[in-house]
């Protein structure tokens, strides 16, 4: 609100310098208080949910603000049954358009969810395509197939959600470049021998 008020002063024919300076000081004070409160919330989260915080922040591309927001907004994501549920909660799951049984195509993302987490994951996807090996190769493959940049970044954000869900489900840390071994049953082994 204060930024809007400051911007509205700039279009006035005659600007009151005292009002502008007072508003700038108010904005600076509010920003300082916000930084202090965010640091305080982060320290409380690290103390209370230290193991969970370390697991979440082990994913390259997820920083302090996302880890804090995830723990606060979702309780650490423990009550989700699947990564798809997690993605729907955040509002990054794709919608499907279908008419009867003949047409079924992917539409835009479903924006019914936590808008703050959605924007944080989108911003994290920018970092993930630089530092997270799996996300980087996934993004490059999507771009090579001709996907627009924003669509590819939303897909990377969904990949981050799947990585996050996997480490929460398995109670482990993220290892960059780790490839999981397929689950092979005894029956499948017997078929090969």
C-alpha cells in the first residue's frame, strides 16, 4: 500500500517533499520490521522443526523462504498421500479439458491453492534449472521439445514438488543426481532367468 501511495505522489503536479520523505522512512521502517520478523520466524522454525527443515532445504533450488513457508502452511507436508495432492494444494497441478470420452487434453494449471507457495515454487524453478541436475535436464528436454519457457518452468516447479514429496515420504535427504533403482519383484527376476 505504501508503495502505491508513493507512486501516486509522483503523478501530482506539485509534490510535497516532506510527505514523500516521511513515506519513504515509513516504508524503510516497515521493510526492516518485516526482515526482522522473517528472521525470527526462520529461527523458530529451525529450532522446532530442525530435521524437517534440513531435509526440505537439502533440495537444490529450495531456500529458506520456501522451507519456512512449506513448514508453516502444510505442517511439513505430512498429511498428503501423493505428490499430485501436494501439487493441487499449491495450485500447480495441470487441469484437463475433456468432452465425453473423445477429447482429453492438458489445460492451464489449477490456480486454486496457496498463491504464496505457488509463486515461491515458480521462483525456485529458476534456481533449480541452474543448480539441480534433474531439474536442469528436465527443463532442457522440455525446451528442446518446443515448450514455451513459462510452461517448462511450471513443469520444473512440479518436479520440485515431486522431489520434496519423495524426501518427506521416505524421511531422507535429497541427493542431487541420484537415480532410484526400480522395484524388481522376485517374479520379474524369474522371468529374466
